[in-house]
């Protein structure tokens, strides 16, 4: 359904313009264009549960399209090349970005996604609001990749089968739920290019469905 909508709702406008240098920005950066400007697919049109046969089929089509059409060849230094085929490839990547940001971690192929982030323009998509969850820590340092990995390794090692109220994190006592929220804060608030592939892979391994902790989520403060 989403793939069909992508073909229908946005006329091809292959202008070859730079969509902005989106490498290394946090999601508060207004130079990052909204993904829906390229795809024509608004947040309300995204699947609320990010699951089901139709959703899985659409996602598979999108990821296969990028691979089979070698779409990365049309992006250089975060600029999309001229031409209809190049713009269609970028539309598919922008929709994949929307799904990546809106749906739970691990929904898309993270390795494929990050391959395209190395050369294609990033875009912005609001995240799903989780009722009752606290705000993520807006003070997290998105460029501190060492702490990203340390935090996600900490919860994977100590906060999956059990969920202690006290764990040492950066020399202070916090609960496993709080450290999980730090980890999700990185994933939800930081620019895609600021998260390493290693962080994403470990994060997927430590998916929330495999932990007994129940208050692991947080909401982006500015959304």
C-alpha cells in the first residue's frame, strides 16, 4: 500500500538540487527537509503498528528496489543526481527513512539504511508518540559514539533477563529502565549519521521485546 501510494501521490520532480548537507546533524536541525516533501506520505499515512503482511510486503519491496536498482549510485556527497530514475530512488530511500524513524528499532535493514546515509541526503520524520513515556534526555551528546556503544552494551549485558533498580552508569546509580531510556534517546533524537552501524546492530540485538524491563521508552522532547 505505501509503495503504491509513493508512485501515485508525488509527481516526479527530478531537479537534481542539493537537499541540504545533512551529515552529522541532530534532529533539531531545521536544514533537514521533511521526508514527506519527497515522498508525499504524511505521518498519518504510515502504518501505526508497523507490522502485518501488507506492511512487511511493502517494506520488502522498498528495500529490494534500492538494492536491485543500485540506487546508491545516484547520490554523491548528499546530493541527488538529475533524472527521473535518480529521484525515484531517493523517494524510496526517503520513505525507508520515515519507516526507520517512525517504527520500532530493527524494523528496517539497518546495514542497508546506513549504506545510503553515507552518500544520500537525510530527511526528517516525527517519531511515534508513546503514551505515558517520559521525555528523552535532551542533553545527550549525539557525537559521543563511545558512550553510545557503552550504554547499549550495558543494558544488553545487565538489563534483559532482569531489570534491577540500581545499576552503575557513568559512575552514578541509575535503574535499568533509565539507562534503557538513555539508549533510546540516542536512537530517537540523534541524526542518523551520528549513530554508528555498530550501535545500531547492538541496539537491534537488545530489542525491547527481549527485555523484562517495561519502562524503556522515551519521547522526543521537541516533537
